[in-house]
């Protein structure tokens, strides 16, 4: 793992990004308008301005370390941690801050407004399975905007909004979420056509998030996936595709061949998506969605991490023996996409969803086995201690 100092965020540089995102956020403010996500892709050029670390003149860019964690819910109505929730991440914040770029999947909204999707009788049962269903099949997650401070303090640089809970409170809730994160220096990606480019160590790193929902870049439309990834590759030295796909629950640790379903929804074909993204120019594919860890696949020399499981929740994620196993994946990537090292750091969720290091390395052992069973010779193998081979 790279142990260099984390670059200081230039938060004022986010103004340009905020302007580009205002189109989507404005959906929440229009009186009488339908709450639908914007269809126009967000400008990559306008979204490029975030923290930059430039190497000394004449020095060639070396590599960038990316830390990825899975499904993250800062809190929700009736289950809000004290303050802004930063204490919940204390045991793992050092690892997130130690990476050049720390990225997670934000399951839910950071908002005060918007109408809950569960207010509709026809609301879909698209949810993380909670500890107790409470007699309902619909779950909408919302925490106040101040909980963005907890994500910033934990060390997150970017959150993926391509998932089934980013639109729990409609366009208004999503707009408030984006503005809350923006105020605290946390970038976003995942809305239709959106590519976010961040700079670290003199390298441009592009992120694009995909999920099977209308408010996200479409994971099931592989032609669109290729187009978005190709566009990202023209603007960046390293391209990262974030996927939210697959079945859910303790029985969903395996990556099947073909499309997966959950709650009556078609949730995409993770194998086909990962390979299509890499064929189009992605260097790294990072997954979330099943709420359990899944195996690591090698394709054309690139890494596909199919799921990191749950990272943080407050009583809203299943607390079974497998669902409580989590991970933090550190990957060091050189220009051109070659993996120069990394580590799977095993975590365990306690206190209803708080991540802590797991000295027993249970998730790494499980991922080592799942990788071999699902991908055979194409598995990306872990050495002792979770190190990537």
C-alpha cells in the first residue's frame, strides 16, 4: 500500500463542479415539476475540478492508491448516530485517509426534503434487507445533510449515487444530497451519463457509476456502458467503473453466469458488465449491491471486485454471519491501468453496522475461496494477509 501523505483538498475548486450539478439539483426546486432525474449527461469537463496534487516539474506520474468500500448508509430516520456520525467510522478512518482517493457507495440520501418513495402504494421493494422488516417491504433511507460532515471526516473523496436508494426521496432528495456532499468536499458520480474526474499524484482518475435505475447510468445497456467508458478514457489516465448490481442477501455470495434479479427487478449481469467496461477502457471495476462480499476476477490484466459487502449502516443492514463480513480494498494503479499492488483489509460490522478491523481476516478468507470457485484460473488471488498477487 502507498503510504504517502494524503493531498490537501482544494475545496474552493469545487465551484465549477457545483455549477455543472446545478441542473440536476434544480429539479428539486421547480414548483409543480415532476420529480424525474435529468437525462442530459453531466459535463465531464466541468466536473473535473477537485483536489489536485501536481508532481514536481519533470517527474513522471507514478501511481495512485484507490480505497473502495461497499454499501454505506450514514443513518436514517429513527436510527441516527449522534452528531454527524463521524464516530462510527473512527476505527477505519485512518485507512480511508491514507489512500490517495477513498470511494464508497452511498445507500440513501442526505436531505430534509422530498417525498419518500414508500408513500406510494406501488412503491418497489428495492431495499437493503434490514434487521427487522417491520411488516413492510419498502425502505427509504434519509439522514440530515449534516451527516456529510461525517463522510468527509472519515476521509471519503467520492461517493457513488448509482444505486437503488439514491432516489429514495426523489429528485429533491438527490439534489440536496449532492449539495451537502459538495459543501464538504466530497465528489459524486453515478447519475445518467456522469463521469467525474479527480486528480492525484499528477494523474487524472475518472469515475463512472452504473446501476439498473433511471436515475443512474444504465448498467444493463452495454452499448451505453461502452460509450460512457470510452468518453472517460479520453479524459483520464485511469478509469474506474463502479457497479451496483446483483442479487441480495446471505445466499448471494456467488457470481452467477447471466443476469441477476432481486425483489422482482432485473439487476444486471455483473460478469458481462465488468468485461464490457474493461473492453471499452476501464482499468478497475468496483462493485456493491449484494450486501455480502463476492470474489475478485482478473480480466485482460484488470481487476473486477464484484462486491465489498456492507460497509456502514445503523440497524438497516442484515446482521447475519456473512452480511456482517466487510472489506476495504486498497488498489495501487499505475498509468495505463496496471495494478501495482494492494490489499483486501478485512472488516467486521458491530453495533448494528459499525465497521471495525477483523484480526481473524474472515472476509479475506471467504473472498479467496469465492474467487477460486467462481473464476478458476481467472481469479485474482489474495496472498496471506489479504495482499493482492
